[in-house]
């Protein structure tokens, strides 16, 4: 087994809180083994473009700085905007870049899409890879939690708490639209943590009448306000997307379902005033909560341990309260993980009387 001397670490896809804590853990664990760490800028672009963009990261210049405590990505991240004609072309440039930079392995901090793309590039360039899952959507397969999710849940829960208080002052039903793409994990966790009255996620069909009946029930027991959490990927009652805007790689840019619900419910029921709050990119920022930093530490250490043992082409995961590793091809094969509609979180929402749709 060839000894590792230098690794690259990069962040790929949409940012989230905790990325710098992961980078720091990777730097600390790798440095302890005597390995050099190149922090690659702007995802794979720092490797594929010339001049290559990277920085040598050490415990002294990075881990000892305030950066590990801050959100955003110190390295910059590439979010679905590859400036190339074909994946084959970028993959070839990646192989050349890896060679020129002298990288023996790459730690990629990303979601399932990034794991897929970067693991293919690594296969092509014969460089070792270990993945560390991150995303506020929590839709990376196999791992129960990805870095950044808990901070986003905390942000959304705080928003629900705040909206409940202002709703109380004005006989209002507050609709709060949260991110998550096609997965409702973020909405569901925030609704449970914040004791919302209604939680609507893309995985479960709903009806406007179902929502209105819940609001009537609240009113009948003497409460003058309500909070409705809605996941951005939810469609209209009859299954139509509220937006058709797409990003550079043809993926839907979500937003607007909160306003749709506000308009439609207001037409049918006026015992409450309705207002919409869209939390947007604030959910990806803020101070990373302790659990995200704990995951960052455990994942970073595990990734380096795997590479040291010669176990590559893996992604670290959090499962059954333990850190372990799974094969990257299995992650790619599993694809995006949606909310299990038979799972414990949906069951709890139903048991607590939250209207979660027609299920
Ligand atoms: O995947 C993370 C995420 O924040 C989604 O929840 C959201 O739909 C999307 O990224 C927003 O992407 P962008 O930063 O390109 O607007």
C-alpha cells in the first residue's frame, strides 16, 4: 500500500453551517499523520482550472483560526454551475490537475450529487476518495444526519417560535416556507421541534380542506393563531409545481408555495389573517450548532482513519448513534433520501395532532 503524503480537501454543492469545522477536523487528523493538506478552492474547479486554486492548510493557519467556528465555506464551493462543455472533458482536466498537484487522496465534503460526480472523476484519475456528507436538506442516503442539517433545523425552529409569538398578537396564521428541495426532512424536524400546527412536505399529499379543518379545530378550542410549516418542494393541491425556473444544470429553483397556500386558504377561510415568511438562504448560515460540530469532528477523524488504512471509495455515515463507513457506489445507487412516510417522525407528527397531509 502506497503511503499517503498529500491530500486535497474540497467542499462541493450548496454550503451549510459546519463545513469549516469539517475542514478543520480533516486538517488536524491528517497533520497528525504527517500528511500535507491542500484546501482546494471552489469545489473541483480549483483542480480542473488553471492556474490551480488551492491553499496549504495547517493546524496553525487554519484550525487555530476562528474559521472552524464559522459557517460558509472558507474554501468556496461549486454549486451546480460547471463552466464546461462535457463531464468527460472536466473529468480529464481533473485527472491532470490531481497529478500536477501531487494529490494521493481527496476528501470531498458534499451531498449525494457531489459524491456521484466527484467519485466518478476520482475513479478516472485513480486518486483515492473519501466522502463526508453535508446538506441542510438531509437527503444524502444511508447516513441519518448530514453536517449542516441540525443548524438549519435550529434556525427554522427559532423562526417558528418567533412567528408563533407575533401570530398570537394579531389573530394570524403564519405560513413559513423552508428549504429542502424534494425532501421534507427540514420542514418535518422544525415542525416537530417548534410544535407547529400544520406541516406540509413533498412526500405526502394534502388538501386545502385538510389544512382549513385543522385551523377550524384550533379556533374552536379558543386559540387565535397558528403556524404552518411548508417545505419548498411541495406542489399545489392538484400536483402542479408553483415555479418553473431552473438553474444552470436544469434543476428546479424552488420558492413560492407559501404564497400559493396563503392565497388559496385566504379565499376559502378568513377567521385568521394569513402571512408568509420565506426563510431562504439564512437557513444555510448562522453559528453551527454543537451536534453539527460534533459530526464534523467525528466524520473528519474517520475519513482520515479510512485513508490511512487504505480503505477508500467510502463515505462516512452516522448510523445508530455510531460513525461508520459505506461504499460510495452504494450511496450513489441509493440516490436522494426522502422522508420515510412510515417512519418515526411522521408518526410522531400524526400522534401529536399536527396536520401533515392525507395520510
Ligand atoms: O440543497 C441545498 C439548498 O439550500 C436547497 O434546500 C435549496 O433549494 C437550494 O439549495 C438553493 O440553491 P441555491 O443556493 O442555488 O439558490
